[in-house]
């Protein structure tokens, strides 16, 4: 057996085993540094394995059957069908790419955490490695029930990490809101899996796709897809399922927020993509246009709501969380184009966004470590003593807006090309506006905190509660282990934007994913099909993309500078301000409100989907 054949199960298993060892030894204080080093080495090793798989899967799907239980035909009840009796990991380039991104961000977060906590409790590294194992396995699995299992393992680690400062009230409340809403989403997903199993007798995603392709679309299939997708969209913070996001980010340790915004939200969308094209797309057939319309509507709503919430925030971590929400909406818009170029663009955009957002959250961690606050008001002008942090923050803000040559610019530009080719010429304008608003809000923070530009922002509820996360005391020195990950992630985003092979590979991988027949052959028959013969409309960002990227960056500068140059006192009673305050009241902090919106949103989306698909 080739070494690469063993990598899919070894990568998450290694992280889980080391997490178990560290959990056993974590209370031995004299081994504290050794255990931290072990965690970093383990995360880096898992990342290296994922990189090898990413390179190796360029020509197809790497399939590993646990216990040697390969698919077979002639099973009683359906002798003409090939049945997947065992459980598999099916690693394709998109899945390997998501796992690699998870590994990079976990490694960066662990390096940052080396000197970050004032009094670190015992199990931080163990939980981080468990989180990494769950994300890698979620990206690799080809079994829909195991998708739920790793969804839950990811959630359990995330809830525990959110409530890491268990002695404080804020983290407990944020973690409970996070846990309840995401657990309801997971249970919806499990119910949908049960319906699919009842109809097909299969849990392997490739086999489900082949079984449903031979049947007419009916209500059970529509409902099962709906509740599975809703469960995954809760994790992806899509409107109206997004309320947990800001609450969790406000109270979780900053290194953990890197994973929440940089990869966990995106994995929710990856799950939607995987389940749709592997399982349900063949069953929907011509009715797929209804799903496309629903996703596009949800994506635009999420983008605009996230951008509006972002620009009115003064709690830095909440601001970054709403920026993630806006970008999740953009990713869903790209997915809804249903083209290789659109889906490939999302892959590039996700990579760039994850690296930039990781750098920004670690930058906010620098501020918290130095000044014990993440309130824009409390930090006004105090960041002058950290000029390098101010430079990195400003560059990251413009990169978030889509400034060339960062990977965010390349991903957004390719998505704009895809939207024009798909007959949606207005979508680039939405992407540019949202990018300018989110990047400008981040830049505004940098101008006020690091330069003391303009007037001190007004107090509000979120800034008054900016002390939720207090795992550090105020310091006079910032260790080099905190600076290096901030700069390295930003440099990696820039380097990725200069790799033409990344654009070609992402679109080729997307073309494979959009062909469920080829995926089914690779999994069930073990005979990978060639790359589908599709015309890739573009293989690199164009001058038009450079222009829209520059326009978004200029817009971000305007959005960032104007609030610093104009007094906001006296404007709080304006009609737009009153409307925004009402909108912000929806983020009540009461989990019962969040569940009401979840159920209402699922009902509305289900009604639209059912009316369109069952006509």
C-alpha cells in the first residue's frame, strides 16, 4: 500500500490521539511548554499530510475504505445496484483544501497562544486538536451520517472553547446560545439523514446520489434536503440562522475566533455543497433552478445584513464576526451560480478570506493582550505604541476589501466574471459594495485605534461589554510568537493571490464536484472518470477584476475615513440610525428568539423550495 493511501485516516486520527494524550497530562504544570510544543508539531504534521493529499488529488479522488469493506453488487433487495457497505473517506481537491486551511489556521492559533494566556487552564490545546480532527474528518468523509458525527464533534469542541473562561458569565451565555442553536441545526440534519436512509437504504453519499437519480422527485426528498441544508446553514451563519455568530465571537478566546471565522463557517457551506451535488442534484434535475434561486436570495440577504451590522459595530470582535457573515453570503452567491468558474472562485475566495480573517483576529488578540480591551472606544489612540500592528491591520483591511494582489481579490474577481457569464451582471456591484463596507469598517478601527484619527466613537451596549474576554492582563511587551502568525497569514494570502495554478486547480476541482456521475464512479466502482469536458470561461483575474478590486479598496478607504473626519454626535436620531438600532435589537442574546427565527426561516425557505420544486 502506498503511504499516501494511509494519509486520509491518519491525519484526523493523529490529532485525536495526541489530544487524548494531552488531556491526560494537561494538569502537569511542569510539562506545560512541552505539551504546547507537541500540539504545534501535531497541528503542523496534520497540515503537511493535508497538503500532500491536496497535491495528490489533483487528478481525481483519493478513496479509503475502513476495514477493507469496499462496495459490492448483488446485495439482496437490489441486486443490480452497487452497495457501499463500509465507511469511506473520499478526499477530493476541495475537501483537501478545506482541511489544509483548517490545519494552517490551527497551527497559527497555537503558535499565537504560546505566550497569550495569563493563566491558561488545562485543556486548551487538547480541545484545539480535537477541533482540528473534526474539521479534517468533516472535509474528508464520504458518508452522510459521519458528516453529522463530525459536525457534532466539531460543535462540542467549539462550545467548550467558547466557554473556556467558565468562571465568567459572558462566555457561558455565548456558549449556550451557540450550543443550542447549532445543536438544533444538527438534529435537523440528523432527521433529514433518517429520511434519506428510509428512502434509499444508503448512507454513502455517492450511493445516495445514484439511488435518488433513478426516482422521480417527491416531497420526502425535498424535505430531507431542506432540513439537512438548514442544519448546515446554521453552522454557516446564513440569514436568518446567524444569530449565534456574534455572541460566540464576542466571548470566545481570540485564537479560537480565528477558527470560527476562518474555516468553521466555511465548512458549513462546504457541507451544503457536498450534500447537494453528491446526493440531491441528480434527483432535482430541472428543478435545480429553484434551489439556485433560493441560495442566491439567502446569499444576498446575508451579505447585505452582515455588511450593515459590521459598519455599526464598535466591539472589534463582533465587527469581524459580522464581516465573516457578509462574506459567507458572498460565498453562497458564488455557489448559487452552479458553474465551475463560480464554485472555483468561491474556493479561492474562501482561502483568501480565511487567511486574512485569521490575521485580523490575531491582530485583535495583540490589542487585547496589550491593552485588555477590544472596544474601539476604549482603545482610541492607544495603538500608537504598536506601529507595526497598525500597518498589518490596515493592509489586512484593504485585502479584505479585495485589493490586488491578495487571494481575496482573485476570488472575488473570478466570482464577478462567473456572475456576468451566468447572466447576473448586477451581482458584481453587490460584491463590491459589501466588500467596501466590511473592509472600510475594519480600516476605520485601524485609523482610530492606531492613529487616534478623528473623534472618539460613541459608547454603546457592545462596547460597554467589551471586557467579556479577559484571558490576558495588560502587558508592556508583545512576544514575537504573537507577531509572526499575524504577518505570516497575511503574507500567505498575498502569495496565494499570485499563483495562477491555484485558479486553474480550483476550477478543475469544481468541475469534478459538479459531475455527480464521475464522483459516483470514483467511489463505488473505483474507476475515476476524467475531468468533465467543460469550457472554463476564465483562468485568471482580468483587468475588469483588477478595476473592481481597486474600486472596492477605494470604497473601503472612503468608508473608513469619513466616520473619522465627521462628528457622529447629533446624527443618532436620524431615520437610518433608528432603523439600524431596531435591526440590531434582533441580536437580543436570548436563545429563544434565535430559535424562533431559525424555525421561521426554515419554514419560509421550505415553502419556497416546495412550491418551486413540486410544480
